[in-house]
């Protein structure tokens, strides 16, 4: 199978199930941003960080492929002609969200309480994490935007919301682990 198909040369692409849409369709923007997020998380995982974080990031990347598949499937194509679910063995479940929450709670136990907003930076790995957090928030906004026009599984949006929280806390924990300076934003008086 060749990588190039030439079917998108006129600015359209196929969703799961074969429906062709413009490449700037909200559904494409949404799952394309999830793909971008997945790449940024891969960059974090490639850094010199704790092996446990790497394991969790691999799990997250796997879940993001699922979120992308959910977003790439229009509601009318969720069931195949033979009656089988198109995403039969795929889905985001509450335990995926609970994993993120448990990880957030464990990291926060080792961190001092926040008293101000945190400025991104202090170490390259921390900055990668903040970039991923911002891309995650954009993916969430795009999924919400899509949900205004087409059905989107609420749990996929919930997962993206919790993931951005996780990435924020991971950035703080990595600052702590790497002895990076965590700069807090202090408003002018």
C-alpha cells in the first residue's frame, strides 16, 4: 500500500466510514489537533524523565488514538452496514479518566501548594509539557465546537479536559524533579 493516494489532492479527506469532507472541516481540525497533541506527548516521553511518567504517557498516547478515532467517526457511520460497531473495541471509559486523576493526586502530594499562576518554562522538558497542555486545551475547544454541530461522545471531551489538568501538574512535578525554577506570575500593583 502506498503512502500517497492522491485522493486528497483537491482538499478533501475521508472520515472513518468513507464520508468525504473538506480538510478544514471541524471534525478534521478536531482529530488533527489530537494527533498533534499525541506528537507533543511523544516528545515529552523522549526526555530523560521518570520511567513511571513514560509508562503513563504511553497509556495516554494510546487513549489519544482512541479519542482521534471517536472524533474521526461521524455519527451516521458508527454502525457498519452489517450492524457491527465501527469502533467495536475502542472507547474511552471512566477508568481512563480515573487513571489521570489518580496520577494528578499522587503528583500533587509531593508539590507545594500553588499560590500564584505558574509561568511556563524553567527547563526544556517542562516547556514541552506546557506546550502539550496548550495543544490539549485547543483539542478540547475544537471537540466542544464540533459538539455544537454534531454529536461527540462526552467522555472524549471529559478525557481531554482531565488530560490538560494532568499535563499542567506533570509540568509542575517535572519542575520539582528536575530542580527547575518554577516562576510564579505576580500581577503588577
